[in-house]
C-alpha cells in the first residue's frame, strides 16, 4: 500500500535561511550573520545576571564602601599638605605676631598675592610643622586606603562568583537548547561553526564579564563620588572637569560604531575558520588521497586572511579610544592645574585643596580611560554573546504533548498512514505513503541512494516532523507520546559508528546504563564482540578513543550492534549495520541480528541485498515512494525494480562497463 507520486531524492538539505555550505573539506560559502545592536545585546547579557541579584546587591554595597573610602583619601591627604605648607610658611614669619599682623605687613610691602594667600591659611607665626597632627592625618589616610582595598578585594571575590554562576547557567542553557533543537537545524550547521559558538564564544563572554563588570561598577561609583568631592572643593574647577564627559562620550561613540561591526566579523570569521579546520582534519586522509591539499590550504589562507583583517581592524580602531581619552584627560589636567594655581595665588583655595582636586581630576579621568580601554573587550564579548543568543533563539522542535500517552504495550507494530514529508517546502520527497510493519516482522528497505530509505526510519524516530498523515506505534500516534518514551522502544544501529572515549564495557552499556556485568558480556557474546575483546590486553576495560581508532572498523560496528542488543528494544532499526564488516564476520553478525530481531519489529536498510533475503517484507523505494513490496522470492519473480537491483548487484559486475554501455 503506497502512494506513487514522483518525488526528489531523499537527501537531507539545510533549512531555508541556514548555512549554504555543508561538511566538506574543500570549500563552501560564508555563513550570513545578522548583527544585533550593541545596546539590546548588552542589556540582554546583563539580564542574565538577574538570578544573582542578591549577590549583586552585596557586590554593589561593597563597591560603594570601597569607593567612598578611596574618594575620601585625597581630601585627607590635602589636609596633610596644608599642615606641611602652613608649617613651612609659619616658620618664616616673626614669632609673637598674629596672622592678621603678618597679612597687614605683607600688604604694606606691596605683596598683595602673598597677603591674600596668607589670609586664607591657618598659620601660627614662628611655629613650624605640627608633626603630631600630621601623623594623625596620615594614619587616617592609611586606614582609609587599607579599608578601601579590603572591601575592594571582597567585592572582586563575590563578583567572580556571580560571573561564574552566570556563565555556568549560560552553558547549561546552551546544552539544553541543543537537546531541544530539531535534526533539521544540525543539517544546516557546520560542526566547527557550532562548536565555536558553544566553546570559544561562551569563553569570550565569560572573560568579558569577568574583566569588565568589576571595573565598570567601580568606575561608575568612582566618577559619582569624585564628582561630589570636586563640587564640594570647587564648583568652578568641577565644571571645567565636566567638560571632558561630553567630549569623551562623542569620541568613544564614534569609534565604537566603526569597531562593533568588525568585532562581529572577527568572531564570525573565527567560527568559519574553525569549521574549515575541523572538516579538513576530520577528512585528512581523504584530502591526501585525492591530492586536494593545495585547495584546502588555499581556503585556509583565504579565511585566515579574512580573520586577520577583521581582527586587526577591530583591535586597531577600538585601540584608538585609549590614547584619545588620555589626550582629553591631559588637557583637562592642564586646565585644572592652571586655574587652581591662580586660585591659590589669590587665596581663593588652599594648596591642599588644589592638590586634592588634582588627584580627583586624575581619579575622574582614570575611570573614563579604563572604560575606554575596556571598550574593545566589551565589544568583543557582546559580539560573542550575540552569536550565542542566536543559537538560543533558534526555532526548537515541536514540544512534547502536555498530556502524553504513556506506552502500555511493547509489541512493535508500526503503521504509516498517508504520510507526506519534504525537507524543503518546494521540493516534495515522500508523498501519501502508507505501510504496516507487523510485530516480530523484519521489514527491509532497499533502493538507490537518495530514495528516502533513511528518511523513512528518521520519521519513525521523530527526528523530523511530518507534513501530513501520521505514524502509529502499537496503535498510538507517535506525536501523542513523549520523544523519550518513543525512543525507549527503539534500538538503532547506524552505518556511521559512534563511540565515545571510554572503555569497551562503558560503550556497550550505553544502550542500558543499568545493565549488569553478566548482561553486558551476554550481549557481547551474542554479537561476537566477546571473541575479539578477549584478545585485547585489558579486555572489557580497554579504553578506546572517540573515533575508535585503536580497533578496526568492523569491530566498531560490532560494538554498536552489541549496544543495541543490550537495550532490548521492541523496535529495531538497522541502517547498513554490516557495511563495515568482512564477509566472514557478516555471516556471524547475520546470526546475531537474527537473534536480535526475534520477537521484535525490525526495519533494515541495506544496499547488500544478500543480507535481507530472509526479511518478511521487502520495500523497494524510488524517489520517496514505495514502488514494490513483497518477499525476496516474490520480488524476483515479478521482474521489477528489485529484480533489476539484484541483478545489477550480483551479475552486473561481471559485465565490463564499456561493453555494457555499447550494447
């Protein structure tokens, strides 16, 4: 029972708007990146700190205390300067006279500036420096600076905890997001690019938060505190210092506009280069075999050059901010020194106040300069955050139903009812397909490459969602079940073996983490894994790497079959499960899979037709449709597509290609 509509070959395609290039080591286009604005991205990044608000309030409180103590320090030191200056001047005046008499004497001698300065000072004629008072003032200054340092250290320690907890949650959110993304998303994403977002970009966000939050908070509080003290000392000089703020803001804003785009490009090119490197080294042997090394190197040079230009431009332009701010700060320093000196000469200010104000002017411009110097780091971090947010905002797979139907029986009856599916909306693939796989039966799916065989079993696993129709498992619509419940019924062995870094025992037990040692070894014996494991020096404790490089391809395939055997599923999917084993081992594996398939429904995708002769039902697919079905003997008798495939596989190789083409 099947529809016969024409369809295109079943090859996974990236979704519309996805990356235009696939996983190959020889080239591909650049992924398009839509940059968000700096402001919204920065606010979104800051909002991720919200769960740590209690600690943040403590951080702010400690920072306020630290800054207040640090800001009071220059004023105290100014008093020490006044004590020294007054002692020096007082010792030069005649003892026994009053300050008023000394002022009158200076005016009488025509020294009006000295008289005005003397009138504004607390001088005792004939008396030198009061070292007792000076020691008390300096002790207070020392205590304030020590306290400021201690509270600053506590603030930094607590802020580090806040940042690391925030990044921890961000990594967890990304991990959870990856688990909620549909397989369609990964079809259009190069692995290197995706890994760059998950690792490099998150690490860059962590570094940015760690290095900027503390300095930004301290800089903001310092500017406010210093500004208050400057107005207390001299409103005129404070207004002169304020002129630097709009100048600095305008200059910084203009530079940031130019550098932000380059920072986004820098991390985009970083991800693209990582993708190329990952693909090229994964297919290193293929590159060597086909002599494509020069092409790979040329692509690398091109993308490396693009990354160099973007990185150089971003760092150079943002690096202009620091010297620009220092220039503006130096101009402000000169203006304050000149005006302050004139006011001391006229007696309007004390020398200590001018000295304190000059210190405040440095403290005022220093935070602005720090913020400017952090701009490149901040922009880089926000650019990375944008890339992470794009991943977090990606469209997720359809959520599980609110009231899922729990699996009650495990018979393994699978039914396709008028199923339609396409990877792209304008390119049909499977149209109006219906079939039934009875419990305990083996259903083999054969056909040319791209006919839709793997797509069919992917739909059973709900790796993709249907466009029309439905699929039922034991009479229950699979969309009414939780994906975990559905997949707990299924064991899968793929053509591409997947093993993780760990022992052979751990890799087999992956299909059933609660399995006992006896069950693991029983599964290994049933799938002929035990025979080669016993020959290894460490047996089941042998550690294999992620690629399984220390065992053969056939042995890797056997391990994946043992893993499926151990999971004891009611529905078994074998996608070219014996493609990597030799002929002798294939015979053994066939016996193992026969035991594995007993009393459970099996879907077997095979190109080697010799492996599916005993199947209860063979489906022949072409261009997404079932064009023929029956047993091996029935299909050979009908002389249809299956007969042609079988003949081509077992007799076609005997006919020379040039002879066949000429007949």
